[in-house]
């Protein structure tokens, strides 16, 4: 764990790893630790007192080449020492497998680590790769974790974000808010385009900013065995339009004036009204639903769709757009206690073919969703980026939408936004019907619960000198243990952005120390003081693992690298990776993520294994927002039950700490 003046929570986030055909695929999201602009040393000193925030692009003007200079100064991701990783691997297995299985794995590890053996050969291959590349992991990671993953991006990969409910209740309010939101996106885009985006720092070290340059004007393209990503932000002909979807109908909305200045809120509002008024029919084929299907099926349907010239032009226009704005129909009214859970489902999948799922293009990196009833948020395609750019962009936009509109723009007549046409052949119609059926099964299967934990927020663990993230992770361990009577493989992701093109590694929250604590918690023969000491030891162990991970010394990506090196070298797969224990270790029943934001929002995502949970949280000062997902098709998991046990665990841990004097560990 890092030392901060304010003990800021660690840069950890939302994983999606393991299970369902690819045990190495995670979904990541992180906190942003601090934001400082990249400057010379004098400027840097003067700016250190600046509060967290993003500089206005106008303050710095255009600084071409600044991004590249910053990137080149970052260190390369190290390849951890082989023996260290193998020792740590055995330690992480202890709380999750039997003694018999552990003995067998110890034999396999001993074989793998022999001098001159297969482990050493693969390690040398990785070290050679690290010398030749900018980042030995990033290309492999993008392919194995995302582009070669064949399950639908909906629920299984793309996270959603639930924003606070807006206070409009009608179309005018919806369109006015959408216009302001688009203006906020373009304001952020100016910083990216001008390379004036402030560099983030973590523990005094600058972070890789590459992901910010991947999220706008980008899109995933389905392929028969592997997808690809296109990015139109680079190059001379940059995107000037966004895609707007209403009643399953897609529009190209140019968001810049002829002089290159962005449209104002007033101008955007008028354009959105034109879109609304020319898409009132509700019987259109939901072409966007094709993007919800299994990637191989979608790849076939995509090729089929693009045979027609008009369809091809329409699809390319969507792919090239800066982002998508979805103007959703309101959902049926529900009681206040399940409202946020319903919105979370809307953000993740759109509610099914009868509702808003056809009002999306799920391959688009960024889709902002605004419904007529004031519910809003976004869904993002995960391959180009983890969470920090998304959260930073969101925080920026939310602040921007609160600003008063000072300038009333002169009403220059603007051209009609272009409606994107699709010719639906019987074959395409059949593809749409199949996608609808598959999607509706997924929608029915997702069990999601948003819980606002009101009793305390991150201020309480901080007052006890405990990392809020470690405290929440330990509460998750306690909740799971009380429900199932054993620990499980748990994934929380650590940012590798201290390194050039860094993505993520895994914090394994189920540790020997956490197991000792959860076993003691309900034990009548253990004193409160003993339990408290075990609690503090377990949170300290979590901090140490986090610190190790962000410095490039965790085990998961290294083991994956050794495995992929074996495939690349065409050698037989080492027994270590064919071992049951390895499969168990990669089956993450708890896929967890801390995604802190200034905005009072919560991110959500599906589980990564059929019998698991996806748990995301945003710790605010005095409350914590949780989103918990499970699958209805699994009899052993239940999101509401997990929420209940988690709430109990958090309260019991607070009571325990309050009942015992602080000890110095």
C-alpha cells in the first residue's frame, strides 16, 4: 500500500476474470489517486497544492507531443523473479484448496522450478520479450482477456454505471440534459485532442495516460475467432459526429460548427429535438440488438449485414462516431427500494428486446444512456480501457452539467441530423430474432442488487487507520464465509499504470490472514482483542499485496505470461497449468472492484463464473454504494442474500473495532 497525505484509497478495481471459457479474462476499473499536470519541476512544486481536479484546456492551450514525451519517460513493466512468483502462488492457494491438493501442487512447482528446467526456459523467453517490446504483457492481454473472449460483451464484459437520478420527468428535460452532457463530453475531448489532460500521479509516481486516448472515437469490430478495435481519434480525418439512438433508430449528429467550435447546449438541444421528432415510430427493427449476441454469431451476422452498401455506410458511421447517446424510453415505475437495481440492469443490458436493448450499439466504447424518467448512466466496452478514464470523464461531465448556461448561442440554422438507414433482408431479420432470444435469456438470468450502505463510509476505517478498500474486501470475505462456510478465490484488480501501457494485475483478497480472521469472528472461544488483532493483520496483509501488485510483482499476469510463452514456443503445456489447483485458483467466485468517484454513482457488472458474484463499490465519506450481481440459473447464489450478509459483516467489524482499544501491530 502507498503512503498518501490523506490516506487515499488504493488504485484497485473491477475485475472480470476467469470462468466461462477463458479463465484469464478480467474486467477492470480503478480509482484515480491524484491529478497533477505534467510540468517542469518548478511548476510541479507550485501545483502540488492544487486540489484534485482537471485543468481547463484553455489554461494550457495546445501542447503537441506532450503525451508522447510523458509516455516515453515511464518505466517498462518488469518480469517478476520466477522463484518469488512460485513461492507466492503456493501461499495464495493455501486458503482455497485442500492439503492433499496443495501437496500435489507443491510437487508440480518443484518440478517447474528446477534449474535448467521448463520454468527457467519460459522465464528467459519472457525476459527476451520484455527487452523487445514496450510492454511484454499488453498485446497478449488485450487478445486473451478481451478480443478472443467469445461470450457476449453484454453482462459478461461491459460494465455499466448508474448515475444519480436527474430531476426531469419529461422529454424537454431529457433532451436539455442530453445536450448539456454532450457539451461536457466535447469539453473533455478538447483536453485529449490538445494533449492538455492533466497527468495522474499515484504515490508520487506518474501514471500511463494512454487509455484516455483510446476511449473516444473507438469501436470494437466482431471477428470469427478474434475481434479487433478501430480508433478514429488518430489520423487527419478526426470524427466530428456522435451517434444518437432513439426508438431503435440511429442518427449521425455533427457536433462541431464549420469553424471547428463545438455546438452549444442550445444548438444541441435543437438538433436532438429534430432527431426525436423524426423517430417517433416504435415498430422499427432493433438492429442494435445484433451487438448483444455471442461474438462468433455476431461476426457472421456482421459480415452478412455489411454486404449491403447502405448498411455498410450506416455501420461505419456508428463505428467512427465520438460516442453514442441513447435516448431511452422510460421503464415501468417501480418502488424506491428496487429503483437503483432496475437502473443498473438498464445500464448493463437495456431490459430486453421489448424495452431498450435495441437502443444500443454495444461494440461502441462509450454509450451514455438518458431515459425520459430521469434515470441515466453509461455502459462501456471494456477492451480499450479500464475504469479511470471513464470515471474521470464522468466526473468531469457531471460537474459540467451543473454549470449555469451563460452564453445563449445565435441561432444559425443547422443541417438536419442524418438518419442512418438499414436494409433488412430476411436473413438479417432472422439474425435479429435469434439475438433477441439469446439476449432475453441473459436478461432473465441476471440477478442484480444495488445497495446503499448508509451506516458509515470510508471515514470510519480511516479513523481506525485501516485502508477503506482493505476493510471492505475483508467484509466481503466474512460475508462469503458466513454464507458458504469456506473461503473462495477472490479477484480485485491492481493498476499497472505506473508502467508504460500498463493495464492490470490481480490482488488476491482471500489470504491466509483473511481466513484466520473470518474463522475467528464467530468463534465463542476467541476474545474480541484476538479477533481485532486478526482483523488488523488481515487488512495489513491486503495492503501489502496491493503494494506488491502495483509495483509489478503480483503473480497472476506472470503465470499467464509463462503459460502464453509455452504456447508461443510450441512446447507442451507444463503440468503446473493443467493442475486442478490452477483451475480452482482462476475460478473467481468473488469478482470485485472498487471504483471510487467524486460523483455519487456506482459501477456494476456481471459475475465471471456461473456460480459467482460480481461486486462493485464506490466508498463515499459517509456511505458506500454497492452493486452486487449473480445469476438466477445458479441455485447457490443470490444477490439480495449477499447484500444482507455484507451489511451484517460491515456492522460487526465496526462493532468489534469499537469494542477494543487500538493496538499497535
